[in-house]
């Protein structure tokens, strides 16, 4: 009988302590102020479009040349860039000026890059239309490259619609993408950066923004829609 009494007392003590802890948790100051449904639903008033809306806007327009930036537009390539920084300049961004890094990045490190779903959807849509696909990147050119092959395989692009990647480079104060967009008579150019949208506008064509993933190694993130351009919904992945 004594054992039963002691056991019941212990249970009562545990229950009492538990209630005390719960009461303390409920009365402590919360870690944050919480959020309202209105705040959760808030969206910035920018020009959102879907891939389907872009396709619909092209109805009745003959096949054309379309251009894509690569990094953070059709490929999530941060793994290669992250590795390059760790290997060549852990403390700063100087690896981006190192030819050895670009040799690695352009010749195999894209095997670590993930094709973005928005890239798959856009490219499939343009292939269905019979458009020619060009990739114009700000990466530094190298003597050899496997990026063209990677993109062709990742996005199942037939040889007739695929063109070799154009390495425009990234010269200070000069947007060399403009010259290539003109040269290839591109009518739509997709990109994640302000430079991509401005390059399209400098040529007088349609520039459409693809969202850069928030965990991209390319920081800070750009202000999508700040230039009044179309921005593709759910295009960060």
C-alpha cells in the first residue's frame, strides 16, 4: 500500500510540474510578433507572368531566335562557383578573375549544376514553337568547354535548334551581351540580373526576368520587377 501511495504522489508531482511548465510557456513573451493572413498574402505589384502566358502572347508570331542567360537563369550553378571560391580565393571574389577557375567551371564543373524547372518549361515551349535557342553567358571564355553539351543534354535540345554557348565575358563598364543579342537577331532574352534586362532593352527587344534562387552564391539578390519588366512566377527553382 505504501508503494502505491508513493507512486501516486510521484505521478501527481510530475503532472503538477508539467502544468507549471505549460503555464510558463504560455505566459512567456513570444519570440516574434506573429503574422496576419493579410501579411502572408501580400505580393509586390510587379508584372508577374507565367510560361503559359508567354506562350499565349506568341501565338501567330513566326519562329524566332530566343536567348537565355545561363547561371541562375536555366542552371542553379552555385555548387561549382562555391567550390571555385573555396579552392582559389576563400576570402573574396577574386576567383572570378582566375582563368584556372573558368577552365574548371566551363569544362566539367557544371556536372554539379542543377537544371532549373523554369528553364525546362521555357525551352520546351520555345522548341515546340520551332524557335532557335541561344545561350549567352557572362562567363569568361576558355579554349575548350563542355557547357554546350551539358545544356543540350539537360534540356533535351535537338541539334537543329541548339547553338554553341556564347561566352560574352564580363568586362567592366561594358555589356557585351548587347552585341551578341544584336548579332543573332534575338527577339526575347531571359535572365536573372538587371544587366540581362538592360541588355535586352538596349537592343529594343523583350527582356523577361527569371528569379534567382535565394540560396544562390551570387549575392546580393536583384530587385525583380524594379525595371518594370515581366517576371516569371515560381521561377526561382
